[in-house]
């Protein structure tokens, strides 16, 4: 028992009240439909009561049908069938009583009884008819097309307008009556050909729908026949053959039933073919989407084989994939043992079917192959070559236990093979892309880490104005600059360049950074610093790797510079007093070039100079002076010297920005092939 306040309970109670009201209207109609006047009810009241009945059940089913969708097709048809069955059985019982009541003589009591039973039959029939009408409405508006919806509203409005004919005893011989009926009939026929929902039924579903629609059609024809028969009965007070509304409903429902039944019966034989084609389309869609699985290649190849077997209806299959060098990369069997795969491959090689198409036929040679194949438990084989962009990717072998001529399947097989070849090529391309993306991310991380290895130069220093930059030719590089504040008056500056480029140079640079940082705070002079660094770097760097460097020890108290160059480019120095810049060229050998600490010191030379306020120390790597323009001309030492002389009055930061901009302008979008780095130290007045 439902609670009164629950939604379902309220719905049931409203239905019960509705049925009671409908019954009362029907009982009143028994008297109102009489040609005689009972209780002052005349002919027009009879039409009003009939229309009230039709309107109530019309809007009742219109509201109720909104709960259903086309996906509820079986539920809709089942409900209509159940109501039709109840109405049909009730009508048969009523017809049984009519047999006795229609025997003469027929008095007024018999006539009233006949009318009471007849109107009960009318009530049940119109209930069933209205439910069928709205059931077909759901089917007609299956695809929710706006044009159809507009026309259906017009159809419903015209049907409701036709209820006005129930106030008159007009027949088919009346021109206005006939025109109205033909208009509704034409619109009903237009809707009767909207059967797109049938195409979406599967074979098993179609037979169930056919059974239900056939029974519903039988009920509709039975009730329409009953209406026609009773229209000639002189003792019945209501003749529904004079109702355009009822005739239009019957016409539409019967025609839609017949058309649906015919289309379903014609569609059933071709449905398996259409379903197979749909499965093929779905398989090809899966084939296109197979790269999104994100699994290893072997699993993707397994999916391809599953699709091949399902689409091409094979009993077993073998997919052999070759790598880019043409050697076997993967052999994936489906429904085949490992031992059988070896036997099959040997048989294919023996008959030279490893890279060609083969169709079982009736030739002598094919008959010989067939005997050998039957020994392996199969009767048919098809070998397809997988090719993409004129490159052989592998072979797909399809096996069937039944004797089968593949010629009828060539179109679908070739389409599948082409799609598979594209999928394999795309898979490889995707793998390379993912690897490249992963490499790009790793390089980006390395670049971020390398940038963090470069120091943040002091913005405010009591004695020095410093600025620097470093840019790699590739994502990462081997250039390096650094400074170490050893004491308040002593600072060591270093600019270095590791041989090579890219990630290896960047890795060596990171090692060099750690070594230099450890040695800088030992209080060593530049000469000893480089000898010690050479010894350590010789033990940890690859034998093919070396690096150049310039180390400068600044003594702000004595205002001196101690410079030692290890095979690096000459140091550029600007003298403020003479307003000239010159290169300091001392001898020096690259670090890790000579891996003997005792001999290495013989190749080093240390220079000590005094600096003046506004002098400029310009340290750089060879990527600066060797930058080339589109004509292959180098930026050179002279341009660098002239630039520094021209910018001598600028701050260290402005000088760095200026040289960076000038090099970029000089190369003019030409690809830079070497890392370039610069460090500027401008001496402040004390």
C-alpha cells in the first residue's frame, strides 16, 4: 500500500478519481445520447458529453506519454497491447450479450441495456485508440526533428478542432465533413511514413516488435469493424461514424500500424547484413581510436587482431610486424598455439606466401596447398601484406576452418588492411612523438636546472658593478660563468666553456660547477686553482672532454686583478684613463687536455694588473666572437672591442643587454651553432 503523501500514491489516487469521473460522464452520456429527451438533456448536451470524454482521455494520455522515450519501445507497445487485449476481451463479452439483446422483439428496456453495453465498449475502444495514437507519436518524433514537431502540433490542433463535428449529425456525404476528414487523413499518411526508428532495431528486437504490432493491428481492425457494424444499428443512440475525430484517429493508427508492419517484414531479411556492415564500421572506428588506449604496442596489436577476426569472421589469425629495418619485431597469434605458429610460418615460407595475397581456389597448386593446410586443421587461408607509404610493415594471415573463397570479402579485407597499416604507422609515429615529447620535457627540466646553476649576480656591491648572460645554442649547453665572494675585499670570477654541445656538455658543466665551487673557498691563487681543478677534472671527465676557462681574482683593497687563462679566448679589458680596450693574451692550456698535474702548470701564465675606477673587465666565450651572419662572416674581435669602447659609459647591465642585442641583430635569424656567454665587471670609484 502506497503512502498517501508519496508521489506514486498521489498518482494512483488521481488515476482512480479520473476513472470515476469518466464513468460518471459515460453514464450521463447513456441518457444524453438518446434521441428522446431525458431530464431535459438534448442533442447538443450529448455532443458536449462525448467531447468531454474524448478531451479527458486525450490530455490524460498526452501527459502520461511524456514519461516514455523511444528507448521504452517494448514497454510502450506492451502497455498498448495489454489495454487492447482488455478492451478486445470485454468487447467479445459485450458482443455475446448483444446476440441475445438483438433478438426481437426489442423493447425500450433492451434498447437501454444495449446502449449501456455499447457505450462501455466505446469507452474501452477510444481509450485503446487514444493510447495507440500517442504511442505512435513517440515513434514518429523519434529523431526530434523541429519540422515534424511543428506539423504534429498542427495535427493535434486540427484533431481537437474536429470535435466540433460531434455537435452535428453530419456524414461522409457532407462536403465540409469530407474535406476535414481528408485533410486529417493526408496529414496522418504523411506521418505514417516516418519510420526511421525501425532502422535501429536489431534482428531479435524486430520479431518481438512485429508480434506486438500485428496483435495491435488486429485489435484496431476489430474495433473499426465494430464501429462500422454498430453504425447501422437503429437502436444505438450514438453513431461514431459521424465523428471526424474518431475516424481520423482510426485512419492514422491503422495506416501507421500497417506501414510499420510492412517495413519491418521487408527490413528483417536485410537487417543481418546491415548489422554486419555496422559492426564493420564500428570496428573501423575502433581501429581509428585504437591509438588512444595508451598501452604497449603488443596490446594494440592484439586489439587489431580481435577486430580482424570479428570483422572478417575468421577462426584464427596471425599478425607479424616488422621494425623499420625489416626485421621481425612482433609475432602476435590469435587462437593459435606457439607450436602451430612455427608450423604455419614454415608452410607460408615454403609456398612463398609470406608477403603476398593468396585466395584458395580450384587450381591444382591451390588444391595441393589445401591438402597441406587441412593437415593443420584449416581449410582456407588468406595472407595480406601490410604496407604504408611504400614501406612493408608486416603480414596479416587469416585462417578459416571451413572452405571459403575470400574473393567476396576482398573489399572489406583491403579496407581493413589499409586501415591497419595506417594504424601501425600512426602508432609508431605516436611512439616517436611521445619519446620526443618526453625528451623535450627532460631537456626543459635540464635547462631549468642549468639556469639555476648560474649565479644571481649582486645588484648592489660596494666596489663592483656586475652583469652577465648565458644562452645555449640548443636547449642546454656547456658555457658557464660564476663568481665567489671569498672575503669582503676578494672575489673570484670564472668564465668557462666545455667542449661539445647539448646534454653531454651540460652534464660536464654541472660537474665543473661543483668542483669550482669547492676549490674557490680554499683561498687559492688563480694559478694553483687551475692546476688543482685540472687534476680533479681529469679524473672525472670523459677522456674526449676538455674545457677552457678564465679565472680572475679581484682584490678590491689593492685594486688589482690576478688573471690566469686555461686555453680560453683572450680577456677584453677597457682602460678608462685612455678610453681604449685591449685583449690580454697570455698562454694557457685547456683543462683536462693534459692529465698530468706536474706538467700542466708549465702551460699556464698568470698576469697581475692594477685597475682604475670605471675600468671594465669583459669575460666571454668563443660563441660571442664566432657568431656568424647569413653571409658566413664572424662577429669577430674587432667588433667586440669597438662595441665595448662605445658603451664604456653604460652600466654593466646595459653593456650586457647591448652586446646580446647586437649579436642577435648581426646573425639576423641565422641559427646560432655555439653557446655564447658574457660576464661584465665594471669597477666603481672607492
